[in-house]
């Protein structure tokens, strides 16, 4: 019980307290002053390394899941093969780049200016795939705006009006709308600037303050061991 | 030649993704799964080259005595992977506790000192000075307070609180409308980039290389 | 008039119109003018006012997903720094493509300035995991602790620029080009704890939230989306007309060129919203009349 639960909770308390305590204490603090930057800097440097290991946790999960899918011939199993192929080839290129073996001289261009294999795959496969995946959202937002954006009440009308002013005002079209009036080409952009700087800022600030207080209280609960779901412990 | 082949592969994969707009099909599924695999392989590469080698392995194996303390993050990092071995999966909690606790601690200071205090301070301090006009400052104060009251659900939103909450909702609608306008701008920009790649970069590069 | 058919237009017609609205202005540029806004002007004026030995930390906190918005911002800001002779230290904290974006953009822009010397006028330290931990350590302690080598494997302390840039005390300005939360971490962590001025060039999705940080002074300037990028490009060309030749090259993607397509697509989407609501009200009115007749 100690090793499985109490030790992790104790570690959470002590390690979680480090960034908080070292924020208030400095090397000039009496007695423990010299230890403050030492502990803070050591912990920060360790976290950079542990974050690297944590980022790769997903790789193991996905490899396990894909192998299981192929073994059991679940629907869509051929696509698991393309997933694993992409992962293994790109991952191998990455590790060879770290070891600087043969043509694998880093993540970008080789000293002679040619693309390294890792960079070639990044530029011609990773970048286009990722960009294309997210660019689909432009089509979806247009379709969703047509189908779902209905002016049913006062609140929806305010939302739509603000959206229209911003969509017009943040393009050159906004300057043309009232340009037939003297000085009119600055009206819509100025109204847009005002909406962003005043009512929008007010709303966002209210959300930021509320969310920040909630996040801070959750952080305190985690550090004090009240909130334990991150350890996989059912309350 | 490899550049030419590469850009046409990129164009092919882009069109595979776009084919989903017509309907789901094997080309899209292939591109989607390839994307997932290549993304994870990319992570492996950048973590290995940018973090593990320079910050861990090179100092540790270059001067073991001077950097023996780096065994601590190495063991904690490797310990994270014990979660995949059912018999000793509980050991991963130790590393998880250390990792999550640190970022939770940073987050607490960041949220209070970096968000709550400056945001509250700039709302209530100097209401008739600063960059904005006094009227705009007043609107900002009213907006922030009404939004905060709207989000306070521990009392019923009736009478005075109900009226103030309604004002808060109007401010939120203005904010969300602005956010929607900007979101449209963001999504459209991504498509502009892809279309530029397909119709300008691809053709220019092909013409230059042939 | 069959209102049901109008309400249920095949979505692929909408997709086709959006695709045409994006592609045609790219192939046949309109050349719509761009005017600047105060958040962009403040960043521009800050860099314009920096001295030649002052150092700007540029952080690439975005990936290929938002490259069409962030790339032009990053290019314009780096060109501005290099034209002014300001020193630049480049890092990347975004794991999904940040370092390759940083390398590509820096290589391209630095290549336009043959007199620049790597290690003296600019340095590329690469990517580091941990974001907040890395920020705190490099700004609070030392860059060399987080980046013992630069991106190319050279010891950081061997670079002349990095021998004098230790931590936040030698940084005049941080500019983060971001796609998500890392941009605001520069403001609520680095600016809050070390007082370093921070400006953020962000994807348009995040820009509305950052107006709150702009107003509180935690962000000195803000480039919001493609519009923000195009404003900075215009300001740069107005102040340094010699850069016009770069921005007028055929086949080069710039934010100003992208604004034509942006304008057309915005107009299409607004027309669709108006059309959808018009049909909605017509259907409501028709149904109300039918109910009346039945009653």
C-alpha cells in the first residue's frame, strides 16, 4: 500500500511544492538560501528529460493496439499496417538522425544542403498530411455555419452581429463597405477594433479569471492528495 | 528528382485527405493511418535528437561521474513504461506522480500570479487612465463583473443577480461572436495554404525542375 | 418555391464554392490593400526601436497545421530583425513540427541576408521538451542549461552570441509564434515572473482570448491570424521599401496575397449564413400560416 499509493502521494506533495516554494524563496533566504536555486534548477532540468519520455508513451500504446488489430483481423486492419509502416520508417530515420549515421545527419538539411531522409519525409509527407487534415475544417465551418447558425433569439442575434462585424472588419472588404461616405473606410475596422478590445476582452477576461481560479484549486487538490484520478485510483 | 517526386507525393496525400469531402474511401483511410504513424515517428525523431541525446545521453556517457545524477530522470522516464507490464504497472505511478506534480505546481503559480492577479489588477486599477477612454474602461469593468457573476452558480440567477447575469451573457455573446469570426478566419487560412501548395507551389516546382 | 430543398442543399455544393473562392483569388490576385491595427503596430514599433546589439528571442510554437498563418508572421518578424541589425536567438517548444518549421523559415530568411554570420548575429538552439520547465530554466537560469548544444550540435557556449546571452536579463523582447497555449505561457509565466516584454503572433482561433492579456500589459503586441501577418508585412514594406522585391516575387506565398482569398471566402460564408437564415424565416412564416389556416 505504501509503495503503490502513499509513496506516489508523498512524491506529489514534495515535488509539487518545489515550484511553489522556490517561487517565493531565493538564494538570499536565510539558512536554506543556497539550496533553493540548486533544487529548482535540478528539478527543472529533470522535468525536461522526463517530458521527452512521456511524449513517447503514446507510441507504445499505438503500436500495441495496431499489432492486436492486425493479429485479430479487426475491421480496418490493413490500415494498421500503413500506420505501423509510417511509424517504423519515420522513427528509424529519427533515431539514425540522433546517432548521425551515414546520410542521416540531423533533422533538417545535411551539410551539403541536400535534404536528410528525415527532413524529406517531414516536408513531403508529415507536413502535407497534417496541413490537409486541418484544412478540411474550412469546409466544415462553412457547411456548419449555413446549417446551424440560426437567429432564434436575442443572444444569437448579438453573436451573429458581432461575428459579421469581425468577419467584415478583419478583411479589406470592411473598408469598402462604407467607403462611399467621407472617412467611412475606417468605420468598420474601428468598430471591429473596439469590439475586440472592449467587450470581447471583458468576456475573455471573465472566462480567464474563472478558469484560472478553477485550475489553481484543482492544482492544490492534486498536490494535497485529495484529487487522485491521475494515478488511476478510483475515488 | 527527389524533390519533384516528394512534392507530387505530398500533393497525392493532400488529395487523398480531401477525397473525404466527397465520401469516406480507402484512399482517405490510408492517408489518415499513414498520418498517425508518421506523426508518432516524428515525435521519436525530435525527442531523440533534441532532448534525449544532448540533455541526457551525451553528458551521461561523456562524463559519467560528473553527471551521475542524470540517472534519476533516466530511471524515472523509463519507469513510465512499466505501465505496459501488468504485474508491475503500479510502479509507473511513481514517475507519473513526479511528472504531474511538478507541472501542477507550476500551473498553480502561473494561474494565480500570471493570470488572476494581473487580469483583476488591470480591471480595477486606474479606471480613468491608461490606454482606453474612461467610458471603455467602465464598459470593461461592467463586462468582467457581469461575466464573473454569470459563472457564479452557487446562488440563483434571479432579480438583481438575474439582470446582471443577462448582461454577462450579452458580453459573452459578443465575445463568442468575435471568436467565431476569428475562427472562420483561421480555418479559411489553413485551406488557403493547402490550395497555394496544390496550385502554385506544385506547378512552380515542377516547372522549375523539368 | 421548394423551401425544403433550399434548407437541405447538398453540402458538397458549399464545399465546391469554398474551394473556388479560395483558389481563384490565389491564381488571379486582386491586390486588396491592408491597413494596420494598434496591436500589430506596437510590436512593429518595439522592434523598430531596438538597438543593434539588443537580442530578440523568437520561439516557434506552431506546426504545419497553422503554417499558412504563422509562417508569414515569422518571416516578416525575422526580416524586420535582420534588416534592423537586431540579434536573434531562435528556439522551438512545440513538439508537432515546431523545430522543422523553425529551421525552414530561419534558413530561408537568413539566406536573404548574406552578411549575417551564424553564431554572431543569430543562433538556432532547436527544440526542447517540457515547455514550461524549459521556459523557466532558460529564462530564469541559463539558456545553456536547457540547450547545451545548438540545433547543429555545436556547444552553445562556443557561439559568440550565446556567450553574452545567459538568461532573461539579456533578452529585450520575446516573440512567440504559436498555435495554442504555449503563446500565453510566455505571457503568464515568463512576462509575469521575469518581466521580459512578450509579443505573440498566434493563429486566429486564439487571438480573441489574447486581447485580455494585451489590455493587461502582459502582451506588448499581438498578431492575430493571417490578417495580423498581412498588417505586419505591410508595415515592414512601408518602413523598408527595399523588401518589396521579396514580397512581389511570383510563386511566393505571403499573407497579403492570402488576404484576397480570405476576403472572398468570408463573403461566401456570410452570404450562406444570410441565405440560411432567410430560408429559415420563410419556413417559419409558412408553417405559422399553415397552422392559422388549419385553426
